[in-house]
C-alpha cells in the first residue's frame, strides 16, 4: 500500500456577489437550475468575504461542520451535494490509476467557515459560503477544473461567486444542468471607477426565505414567467453591453429597473412576498431625487431578498452621496462607525442640492454604510496560520 | 319665442366603486380609453356618496363650480369634457325641433358637489364625483340614455359608478371610444351576504397621482403590457364567473391576486411607484394569516392607488374580523369612532385564533373601519330641500 497522507487541509476565501440582472426561480429545484440567466458584480473580499478551511484525515470518525464557530448540520442536503460532486470529480480525474500522494476519498471531512461581516446584515452570505466551501474542497482534493456547476448545487447564486468582476450565470438548456454555468464577462480591473455602497437597514427578520419564496413565485406569478421568458433575455444582452462600454448611465438605469422588476414579481406572488420596507422606499426615492437633481444617473440601487440597499456609483460621487445618506438617515448613535470599508472623503452639500434632494430626515433607519468595490474571485490562503481548523482538526479558538 | 324656463335645477347622488380587476393605464389619454377591461363592485351610498346639484339659468353670467363648499376651477378640461358631451347629446336628442319646455343649451351652469366622506381618506372620490356630475347634468337636460361613456371622459373609473352592483368596464376596440362602456354584470341584490370593510390607514399624502402614475407605467413597465394583453382578459372572464356563482373563495383569491399584480406593475414602473406602505403590508399579512387559520378565504383585500385596504368578506365573518383588526391595530384614542357605517356585532376571539393570527400590535396604524356593502347606481334626489344650491344659484349655507 502507498503511504496516504494522514491529514490534509486547505483554506480559501470567497466573495459575495450582487446581481444586477436578478435570478429568481428554479426550473429544477434539485439540480438548482434557474428559469432565467442572471448577471452579477463580485464584491471585494477586503470588505465582505467568507473564509473556509476543509480538512480530511484518516483519524476523523465523522464529517463535521462549524459555521462562525458553532457546529452545524453537515448532513444538510446542499452541503452533501457539494461534497458528493467534488468527490465524484476527484474520482473521475484519478481515473483507474492510483496516485500515491492523493488524498483518500474515503476519509471523513471537517469544515469550518466564517464570515468577516455580520450575518444579520442580510447580505448574500450563502453565495460566498458555498463558493468558498467548493473552492476549499477542490483544493483539498487537487481539482483544477471549473467548478461553478458544483457551487450552484450549494446555492444557485454561489456559482457567480466563483469568479471576480462581472459574472454571468447562463441559464443553460440541458436537463442535467451541465451547461448551467457561471462565466466571467469582465474582470474586476475592467471598470476601476465603479464603487459599491451597501446601506445596511435596521429591520425585522426576513419574512420569507429565498428558497421557499422563489418556488412560490414560480408557481403563482404570471409576471415572473413573462419576465424570465421575454424580459430577461433582452436585458441580459443590454447589460453585458453596458458593462463592456463602462456606460454607467445604461448600467445604473437597467440595474434599478431590474431590481424593481424582481420585487414586482415578489408582489405578484401569492401570497405576496415583500422584501422592501418603507425604509427601502425612502432610499429609492432619495436616489431618484439625487439623480434628478444632477440630471443623470449618478447612483443606482439594487435590492436583493431583503431591505438593504446596494448602491452602485462611480468613485467621484461617493463622498457627496454618503453625505446625502448621512443627512437623510442621521445615525442613531454618534456616527463613529456609520461609514465602514474603503475610505470616504468629506463633502459639503451645495444649498441647491440640499433644497432639491433632502426631505424630512428618518433618524436611525440606516445602521451603517459599507464602502467597497468589485473584487476578485475565490483565493487560496497560503499561510497555514490562517487555517480555521487546528492540527487536531477542530476549530482554533479565536480569542 | 317660447317661454324658456328661467332656472332649472337637478340633484343626484352617485357611489364609489372598488375595482377587483384593476384598471391602470390608458391607450388614449384624451378620450380616456383603457389598455384593459376592468371590473368593480359599487359600494353603498348610505356610507359613501357624492351629491351634486346642477343648475342652469339665463341669469347666470358664467359657469361656476363648488366642491365641498369651496369654489373650484370649472374650466378643468375633464369637467368641460363632461359638460360638452352632455350638451352635445342634448342637442342631438332635440334634433332640429324646438322643445318649448327644454332648457336652453346656451345658459350658463352652476354646479355644487359634496362628499359624505372625508376626501383625506384617499377613497376613489373622483369616480363618484364625475358619475354624479354627469347624472345631475343629464337630469337637468332631460337625457335618459346610457351615459357611462360621458362619465368616462371625467375619470376613467367614473364610468363604473354609473351602475350599481357588479360592473364591467369594457375596454372597447374603436379608436373613438364609443364602445368603451360600463355594463352591469349583476345588480347589488345579487349577492346579499357580501360585505365591505374599508380600513382607512393613517398616512402620508399620495406620492404620485393616478393620472401621471399610470402613464409612466404604460411607458416604462414591460409587465404592465403583459398584464393588459394576456393576464387581464383571462382574469376578467374568471371573475365574472365567480360573481355569477357567488363563489367567495374564487372571488376573494382573484381580487387579492389582481390587487397585488396592479401594485407589482407600479413597482415595475420607472421610477417605481409605491402606494402600499408598511401598514398595508401588515394588513395583507394579517389577512393571509386569518385565512390560513380558517383554512379558506374568509377575507380578501384590495388596494387602489393608496395605502387604505378594502376588505371583502361575507356577513357572518364581519364581527370576528373587525375584532382581529381592532386587536392588531389598537385605536389611538378611546376607539368610540373606530367602527363606522353598518352595525357590527361583537365577537370573542377563540384562543387558538389569537395564537395563530395575532402578532405584535401596531397601535394607531388604522384610523377607522367603515362597514358597508354593495349598493345601487346614481340616484335622483327628489326632495328640493336637498339641493346644494339655493334659489339664487349659489351654495346653500350648511350651518
């Protein structure tokens, strides 16, 4: 017998992504095949990332999983689907041959995963989480192929987090899902001026989870069907062109329209689903007043399945718009932590802007603003001290 | 010369109507021709009505108009359109002949109109208002024909207030609008158990008026186009059948779906239009929990271009649901005036209903509940003491 490695460990990080042409609804719930293609911007991991360590050892007696330091159910069907698919690919790659250095596929697995952002923020943590899980497992088993199809089995939008920059998730046509893949439209260096402001809204718990919500939409919303069949194919082509041209006017307008249409199909669902709140409405109205004042699209909002706003803008508008948000939603406390992430300069608002754009302030409605930009896809963490699991295969204490 | 009548006066009342298959969007803004047919329930005038007196006299020197006691602009194009159309029909009816008793078409007109409900309630006052104006003018000029086409020129949905009970507004095909008419589907006596609860929500001023809003929707919402062309024709036929069958399950479900879809097309408009607020969302969620608890559709909501909820239900559910609303939205003051209109019995809520349906109360969110039912179309007021104008042709003091 060849000497198999006793303990192997790999750590990766992976990003969150925000769709500007939205995905909502599966045509196959088991394989997670969408009813329409979608397109997203990968956000920078300096601000929002998941880190995952995967370890395999002949000494492990069972598969185990820890999320943000707490043990979780490793038997979750989606975790199992990712694990099974990665092992299947590893087996296929090895073919009939024996690779002495290869990790045994029969070893049990320990996985630890952490986010560097509050999960309460309602950001797309499952996309980053499953992209990171698949990346770490792939490293562990020495896979080098394109794995968006595997990440998709964890969470649909996770497939888009397998690439940096601007990413399309192709709907695909085949019933087995092998052509339902993510593809990079442009790298994160393509549009250096693009910036992202995440407005984290204080609020209630999400009323309806995405998985349940989107299936109800598929079953009950006639408008969602029309959106998927007719509207999205046109919009996807337009959005790719706007990105290629770095046309912020076109990009921003279409991002807002598509966000609104996604929430419209939620409302057309029966019973209806609401992710936007009165605070979201205030942010939307503010963005339109701000753009109206400037006479063109300076900021564009996009809302996922929650009330938080993601604002796309260009670097030269950040300071002014952040000040507009601060004046519109004065921070509840002293405001020290109101702006986080990339530095934001200070801006004085011209009186005519104040008169045209600001209305009655809504104190405390926005908890904080996170300033970030497009970023790269999953990264390997080389430094062993960064592993989330210790040499014993258990989570390191993070004191 | 024949002795023409010196002063003539006629007073009518007309009802509000609530669409259960909604109208939103014109294909001809001048003639007020809709992009889709619609269907409404006429509400009883004991609770909600407009009263209008129209007078003509050779002594009047100019046309004048008073709304709720205040003089208003009689030159408003829609008021003028109704006046012009009524006079045209009167002229046509008389043909070449001279009718000594007929009112001179050259006399100036005085009009006074009042609502018996607060206009601040955001109820469809323009539908009742224009239906009433046209009814009073028709009486004044002795017209007896179907006049929904004329009322439509005042406000699209006014044509539906020209009939009691259940009323369809046929989209029509002709470019001149002569086939865009209201038709009674069933009289108000057809479904004696049907009840209506208007939940008047405290709130802000309507953000976008219907006239401007619907044209923006027609221009920018791809979903509205699909709704008008594909969804509404099917739904209209279904809704007529539910009404004929007095099938509350079918009627209520479809009314809710159609209300939601109308608001979905508002959200798909660019910039988006929001008429539903967080309070509206609370009412919607409450209705679904209530129906869920009972295992079938006991109440159905419908929202027009504002946050107020119109609840359809059957007589035997009124007392219980009113108590559910009272517990969910405890009245801000002592609650004396919380329930208005038709009498409502008292109901004790079973503990299992309380546990399943009630959540954290939102005090003061609903101002009051108006209890009403389907009612008849415009009525002639025979009693001369009820005229809103005095013998001098000026508004009576309403001390």
